C-alpha cells in the first residue's frame, strides 16, 4: 500500500470518525511511548539496568519515527485540502446539470448589488423556464426530462459572455447574472438563447420562456427577482418561446 493510498484511507476514516489533528497526535505519542518502552525493556533485560546507550536510542528513535509521520502528515494535509476544495465545489453546483446552484446564485446577486453600489455600474438578471418540461416527463419519463435539463446547460453556457454566470435554481428554473449589462444587452442575449436548438433527444425540441430585469440601486434584490419572475410568467402566458422585459415598478426599497 503506497503512502498516498494510505493517506486517502486515513482521511476517509478521520472524516467519518473524528479529528485529523487528534488522530495524528495520538499516533505520534503512541509510537514514541512504544519506542521508549522497548528501549528501556531491552536495557533491563540485557544489562539489568537502564543503560545510557539505550536511553540515547530511546531519544533518537522518536526522531526516526517522527520523520515518516511528518511526511505522512504533509501528504494528508495536501490531500485533505483537495478533498475540501472538491466538497466546496460540489456544494455550489447542481449535481444533475453541473450548473451553479441556488446557494451560489444568492451569493452572486448579493455580490453584484454590492459592486454596483460601490461603482455605480448596472447589471441585469435573466430568469427562464423550460417550456413543456412537465409534458416531456409525463410522456417520455423523467430520464428524458433530465436530458433536456443537461442539454439546456450545455447549449446555453457557450452562448454567454465570460463574465456571465448560469445557475439552476430548481426544477426547470434557471437564472443568468449579467454583470455590467443593461436591458438592451440582456435582451440581445435572450434573443440569442431563443435561437438555440436545444433538444431532449433529436425529436424533442426544448423552448424557453425568458424574463429580463435590470437592477435598480434603490430597490431590493427581492424586488429584482419578483420583476424578472413576473416577466417569465408573462412570456409563458403569451405562449412561451419568447422574452419579456420587466418594467420598472415601485417595489419595496432595500433596507
């Protein structure tokens, strides 16, 4: 069993049962204690007294034990950091589509609002639903619906700017945060998305109902979401496969 594999096994055990630091500390102390006991026992057995050379061996041996333990510790810390980074990545991504999730979305819009407040910039929010996902699930099964969701992300992400972010909020609801984009720029992107050929399979096309709203510094983020969401429902009521721009309205000011 190689050292990296041993480190993986130990990390798995620690994550299930306890603290990494406590495990390593106990391991080193046990190793040192056993080494001292063995050296003293050998001294008494061979000479009938605790000889200085065995005490010296007892002092040097822990150093020899500590060296591989330190190497193991370094390997385990590196591995643990990678595991932690991967867990953090998974906590911010939707497991089905690999798009960013609702947690990441909440952080992103709060960050955008703070940035806009400091620098006086504008940004827009686009919400969209898949048209007919329920019908796809009912007629062909949820597997086909999952394919439609994954195909949506695969088609939409390449159409975005490098600074734009796509999120799956849940079900068939998606959001796109558009930094430093006004309403006109957001509508251009929406028309581009409507032109995409997205399919659950080759014979099942997927359409979008999109709503676009531009952030207003004196309004709340909940108000921005409400305006974009209302625009999505307006697009659906109009038959779907279209974009509706949210009009500014006197919503509740931000605290």
